């Protein structure tokens, strides 16, 4: 279904990024995995190949924007196309009032500045390539939508990132650009491998299963969702719910335009421990 399509996934060696990369590869796309650690990238690539997919690896730090630009140019040059860019690498880090602001700033540079700059570069670079349709999916977080505990740094970064993306969205609209489209995913807590110890120790509230988050990402990229902004999470008593938020910049904060879909009513976090 996605044969001949080309995707770049940042943070593609594990967690949500690997989930999205392997789902795209299982549908036939050629995926380029980006992360800092070569070994983890090699393992991720092997898994995708064993599943019958096609993958290459490009070790890089997303905060090195010049290196990232070179990777994008290289992939476009090698394949003559770039269909999907998954802006996924990011990290949560708890902070307190004692945390030096330099550390908070570093997190903001990673969770906000880097993915914003990458998107800005991609929108400028590809808006003139009219025959190349590029879909950029950013993995934000529920933290972009509400103030959360211990989220100094992470929450403001994700909020700022989404604000920046809507700014770019407005620019694209103003300039009549149709071949570059932005999509945003806002997961609640996700049961990635890294989260499983905390889930087993009951330190994490209401995790959603990774597969449902990946399904939402793929549906977004294939325009199977009513809007290009989807929150996904587990809600006790309801199951796994997608919340479709308005993608029109001016409507984003208007709650009356929000719709919901229960995608799995039988799941409970206990299923993760089976
Ligand atoms: N897990 C959750 O509960 C959750 C909930 C909401 C939103 N999110 C968001 O979802 C995204 C993915 O989270 P995750 O939990 O799946 O992450 P994860 O399991 O920790 O994986 C992070 C990935 O990013 C790579 N990475 C880290 N720093 C990088 C850097 N500077 N440059 C390039 N790659 C880097 C990691 O590999 P290396 O370390 O080798 O570079 C790894 O491949 C993040 O944006 C996160 O904020 C996660």
C-alpha cells in the first residue's frame, strides 16, 4: 500500500518512533531511522528487515540541525522523493523548583526548538517541490494541551512546539501551499518498553497501549481521521479514546469543535501485564 513511499522517523530506534517506523515499513514504505545510538539503530533496522520491511539507519542528534538538513537532502537525493517525516524524538524529564534553569532550557531546546526548526526547514524546503507531497507528523503530548505536574520544561516545550506548528500551518495556508501537510499526535501516557517497569510498579497512571498510538499515527498520515490533530489515551470506564481536535489554527482552542471516538472499549491497563 505504501510501496515506493519514503519515510524518515526521528527517535526511530525504540518506543513510539520504532512503532510508527515498523508500521510504515510493514505497509511497504522504505524507512530511515534516526537516533543517536548506532547499536540500538542496528537492532531496530534488523527487526524491521526480519518483519519483511526495508530500513536504513542514519545516526544523528536532532538538535544538530545542520546534520539533520544534510540527512534530509541525502534521502531526497537518493530516492527522488520524501513522503513522510515523523518528528518524534523527544523526552520527558521531571523537574523541581531546584532544577537549574540551564537544564530546563536544554530540555526545551530538545523538545521544542529542534522539532520546530526541523519542521520550519522542511516546510520551506519542500513547499516549492510541488510534485512531492510531504506529510510531517509531530508526536507532541497531552502535555501540550494541559498543565501537568513536574512538567517544567517538558510541558512548555510541547506547548510551544504546537504553537510554532500552528504558526507554520498559517504560513502554509497564506502561501497556498498544498503539497506539505502538518499532522499532530498528542498521546497520554504510553506503554512503551521503557515505561513497563514503572507500569508494573504502579507508578504510572492510565497508560494506553502502544499499538493504539501507532494506529492513530498511521491513520493520521493516511488522512483517515476527521482532523489532523489527534489525542489518544486510556480513560478508566471508557477504554482507549481518540479525541479529534480542530486543525484550523483559529479553532484549535474551541472546545465545541472537538469530537471523540472510542477505539477500544475493552482494554484496561491490566492487559499490559498479561
Ligand atoms: N512514552 C510516553 O508515555 C509518551 C507520552 C506522550 C508523548 N510522548 C512523546 O513521544 C515521543 C517518543 O517518546 P518515547 O517514549 O517513545 O521515547 P523513547 O522510548 O525514550 O525513545 C526515544 C527515541 O528517541 C531517540 N533520541 C533521544 N534523544 C535523541 C536526540 N537528541 N536525537 C535523536 N534521537 C534521539 C532515542 O534513541 P537515542 O537515545 O539512541 O538517541 C530513541 O530512539 C517523544 O516526543 C515523547 O515526548 C511519549
